[in-house]
């Protein structure tokens, strides 16, 4: 039954993405190339709505079949749909940054309410209870993950491939750590992304748009917090799986802040954008992200979950080469 549901999610996402492409072309909802773009051809946008609908529609059935508890379902339904709706409105007509940010924090607060906030964090054999400070930091983390995912959705297929790698990796972590009952949610999201990826893989025929990228960032953040309540090892492992996007976006933001640039303005200075210009096309970079996840981050995350490596040590081992790579690719440095 669950396998049939996963297949249905793929097909629904694929079908709805095609319909969204026709809608975007009919309404002239196109990303027109400009000086800050990484593409050269006007391309329909807003296709992420399809994966949002395919995933959210599956959640009640997953809850009914025991694939997730009610609290997680409501956390994802509320925060995910709110962020997606805000992104969709912004895709159709600009919404001021302050209102978008307010909406993002409301969505984060909704998710934290249903998840019970931020649990104590295990660090180097000890337990760190942060109380309300921890809840505030968790809200900031969710909003940052949401926005960094939006920032990193700048070349064909990269956001889709990252979500696929993280979700499939997370499902494997649950299967091997004795929590197989939890793998259906990341698998469902992976299937929704897979159907969309058919249209978004280089060369992309439609872009995800803010509705899809913000939604993915928020839902992945909710999964990360859920993992934190299960075990500290799973929290560190999920953070490791998200390493490519976290490192590139965070280093880019910090260097732009230190350089006195307006960080809310569009730019082309992420490491992956520099890499795409060096390659002359998007496909090698998108495939490179997949390889980094499969060959580097996933083995370290598994090492942590299976008890062979401390979580913080694993995070440092995983992130250090990514930081070096992003630095060499001039993340945060203008062209």
C-alpha cells in the first residue's frame, strides 16, 4: 500500500508540474535573464507548487497508515503550506522582504509549537538544555534554512537534487538506526521532488520558484527537528546531510556582510554559481552536488548514526572540506 502511495506521489507531481508549466507560459510567468541570472533563456517559474501539493496531499494518508504522527503532520501542513502560499504570491507579484520574513517566523513558530520546541542538544558526551533560548535559536534556524534553500535554487536541478539526496539519505538513516517506521515521510518528499525533477533537471523546462524552494527548506528543517527529538545522533546526521547548501549559503552571506554588500539583493556569488560559470553549463555542478552528498556526506552521517563517531566531530569532518571548496570557488565574492 505504501509503495503504491509513493508511486502515486511521483506521478501526481510530474503531472501537476506539466500543468503548472502550461499555466506559467499562458500567464507569462517567466524568469527573464538579467545581469544576476545564471540562465540565458526565459523560463517558466512556479513549478514547485506541484511538488508541494503532491506531498501535502499525501500527509493525511501517511498519518492514517501510521507513517507519521499527528503532531508532525500538522507541523508540516501548517508551516509548509503557509510558506508555499507566501512564495506563490511573491512569484506572482513582489512582496516586501519584511512581510515575507514575518510570515517565515510565523510558520517556524507553528512548526515549533507542534513539535514541542527544541530538545536538549547532546554535545561531546554532555546534554545542553537551552530552554526558551533554544526555541528561539530553533526558529532562527528554520527561517535560515528556508531562506538559504531559496538562495541556493539558482541553477537547473540543484535544489531538486539536493532535496532528493537529503531525503533518501535520511530515510536510510532511519532504516539502519532502528527507526524504519519514520522513513516514509522523507521518502514521500523525495517522490514529490522526483516527479518535479523530470521537468527541472538540466536543461530546466520550469523553475521551482519561491513557493517550492521555501517549502523544501521549511519541511527539511521540520524533519531535522523531528530527528533531534528522536536522538542526538540523528540531529547531527541530518545537519551533515544538509552540508552542501548550509556551507555555501552561510559562507556567502558572511562574506557579503563583511564586504558591506546589501545581502537582500539578488546576486551570483554563491560557490555553485561560480562553479557553473567555470564549467559553462549547469549539469556538471548539479551532478557534483549529488556526488558530494552520496560519496562524502552520507557515509559520515551513517558513521555518526551507527555510533562510530561523535556527532559534533562528524559535523566538523564533513563541513571542513566543503568550506575549503566553497572558499576556493570564491563564495560571496562578486564577479
